[in-house]
C-alpha cells in the first residue's frame, strides 16, 4: 500500500506537510476511471480496480488478498542506488507472453515510513499523527522500450533508512499490472587500495 496525501483539505486552515497537488490530481483520475467523478478521504484504491472507504479495513484486506491471487501480466525489475541524499531508480518491464505495453504507464515513487505531524485544525486538531508508506515524490512516464533512470532527492529532514522506492505499471484503465519495491540500502564504502 502507498499513502498519497492530497492537498484539497488545506483550505480548512491546516496544511498537511506531506500533501501535494499531484496526488490530488492522481486521485481525481481514479474518480474519472471509476465513472463517479467523486473523491474523498480516506479512500483506498486497490490495484486500480476497486474503490473502498479507507476506514473499511476488513474489506480492504479481503480485496488485497483477492488481487494478490491474480497473476501479474507484467514483471517489474527494480533497482535503486543511494548516494547521500540522492536515489537513482532503474526499471525493466517484461511481459509473459511478450505483448506491447505502449499504452501503459510506469510510476516510480519515493516512499517514507514513520513520518509524524501535529494537526492544528479540523477533526484531528491537537493530535500527533504517525504515517507509514507516504509517497514523498512520484513520477509517471509512458512505458517505452528504454526507461530512463529516475532520480530523487530526499526531502529535507527525511531519514534515508525509512525510505524505499516503489514502481508499478498501470494499463490505460489504471489497473496495476505489475509492481516491485526496494528498501534503502547504505551506499557501499570501498576500502582504500594499498599502493
């Protein structure tokens, strides 16, 4: 699961520090695909196929279990290298049997765990919330034969050990057809070479 924080509640006087307009636009895209045009929070979208209220944990888990039982039409191989505050992600996508993915989209996301913030307004005013699997930044590109590496700069204050990269491919109806993730790994320190 990924948590895309939307910014359309910012007008109520408290700004979610992890929210973005691009996450709101992404959610609106699901509203169009589902034919409802509606978006709400919390909302869970499972595998790009199902729209479930975010508080309905039992339904969400059952839907995830069903979706994980489906064979994935595409295989995503994801690699990531970390250097100080930078992460470079590389993706290779294959299908079995081989079929064109020209209309598919690849999304690569930098995700962070154990984020906290103090809410100052609204129904959660005064609470300190802890968030997991928060999408800090993401890029979506058309799937082509050659996919350029995606480079992320970790946001100020991010703890590298709490970050990971997730990549997933969606068909034109936004159904997820393949995914992969990799956690942060400390850059390899090479021993000095003796003369």
